[in-house]
C-alpha cells in the first residue's frame, strides 16, 4: 500500500470515528396503540443522507482494492444523494469527482455536489447514467465507483457498526426490542442486503419488508425471480427504484415486498412533516407508507410489536419538487386520495 493510500484510508476512518450514531425516533400515534413505530434518522450524517454510510464503504473498498490512487478521477452514476456523499469523501482525500445524473435531479443536490468540489455530468434519462459513467471513466482513465454493483459487497453486513447492528442495539431497551419488521426501500439494494443478511446471521425473528416505487423492476424481479427484466422509464422517487435489477439487489434476503404508488410516497412525506415538523425526502415517504400499511394490518389482527424504517434524507433538497404543490400536481397528479387514507388509518390526524 502506498503512503498516499494509507493516508487516505486513515482520513476516512478518522471521519467515521468522529461521527456519532444516528438517532432512532419513536413516533407517538395513539390510534395504533400497542404498535411502536420508529424512524432511524439517516439525514443527520455530515452529508445529510443514508448514502453517507455507503459512500464511506465504497471509498474504503476501492482504496483497499487499489482502484483509487493519488490523482484518480472518481466517477459515479447517481441521482443525487450518493453523489453528494461521494463528492464529500473525494474532497477529503483530494481526488477529482464527477457525478453522472439525470437533468431533472433536484437542484439542491446539484449545488451540494458542486459545493464539495465535484462536477455534474447530465444525461436525459436515468437509463443512460450507467453507460455514460463507463465512457467517462474510460476517457479519463478514472475509476467508476458503480454503487449499483458494489454496494452490497462493500459493506460489512456482519456488524462493525453497520446500520443493521445499530438498529438492533438502539432497540434493546424498548418495549419490543426485536422489531416485528424492518421496512426499507431499494436504490442500489445494498441496505436491504445488509439488513436481510444481518437478521439471518443473528437469528432475529424480524421480517424484512422492501418497498418499491412505480417505474421500478425490483418488485417484479422479487416476485418472478427473473433478473433480466428491464423497463425504459426511470423512477419518479429520487434515490430509489431502478429500471433494471442491479447486481447489488439481493431478492433472496427479502421476506416481503410491496409496491407503493408515487402519490402515496409524497402524501406520507407531507404527513410526517405535519406530525413531527420535519421535512424529509420522498423515498422516506415510500418507507413510511410501507410501515404504516404493516401497522394497519397488525392493528386489524390485534397484534402488538415494533416496526422500524429509515429517514433516508432531509426534505430541504426537494423544496422545488416534492414540496412544490404545482410540481407534484404536474408530475404525479392528484395525491388527495392517499392523504385521505392516511387520515383514515391514523384517526384523522
């Protein structure tokens, strides 16, 4: 290992050592008495999202594999949050960074990538991101990080303070210390892989439920087992859903999947702001809708237990999209039926 690589790894490890764990927030919902709902707030990472964990792991993985050296340009295909986090770590170790992303990516994410010294390369459609990243990496003799391929193998799923270990450690003193279910959406599939493997490794009686937006093949791949499925559209919920089954997506570790309408994701996102005064991204809304669906099912059966999901990122990045009623109406249509369903499930709140 070169001196430069040794120093780069040390800088990233030191950053991890300085970081506290993210909070586990309990929602107070009297209408669902006996069912405890928790949100793990990944927006509190230095770069504001769950992808901070992934970016750290991907950089360490590439550095220790000898794929990133002094002066190597790092390329990533990302609709935003992973790009922001990777730009942060690229600046930390002093290498150039280019994010390949759709033109419609939230402007706040683009500004954050540029704030950390990264450059954005735009494509017209999410389906073009991978090929454009491959071409760019070849042109500059750089390294394509390829989160959709390496996310599930770059993270130590057995422990070492990964997100699964953190959740179960934080639940130890709760009324139901072993969650009935953990709900998680899939972007790369890396987090669902970590959660599912860790649950099995530790022998927990916890169901892993994956939620998928419209315009994504993950749900269909899980149902059919056919990894060759592809669609020509991209997800309208930034950060999750893919037009093809990426290598990091591991359907065999998922116990149940459900498809969440995009309007429901945004309705749940807005409902959470009403409940807690917190703005979150639409992927968190997808997670929340899935968790509330499970809670309603448990309530109808008279069951008690705990459900956990994630706040993937903060909503301040989406003020000009998901928090803009005109944008939502034009892009997703009328979401009022989902807002009414939330009021019905939650006793009118």
